[in-house]
């Protein structure tokens, strides 16, 4: 049995994660350096796998 509060907390966490994810995507998009993009992409994939 999952409590309603647990479900809400999970939603909040997911929402928070998505907003962070989007801000990182935005950051990557604005960068010109390919190596920085590459590093950030790897970091993002890593981050994504931890939280989902």
C-alpha cells in the first residue's frame, strides 16, 4: 500500500528532477565548446539514470 503523501512526494521529486534536467539541457545548448557539451551530456545521462 502506498500512502497518498508518498505518491505526492514522488511527483514533486520527479517534477524537480525534470526542471533540473531542462535547465541543464538549456545550459548545454548555449555552450559552444564540443568537449564541454560532451562532458555535460555524459554527466546528464549519468544523472538521468540515477533519478529515473
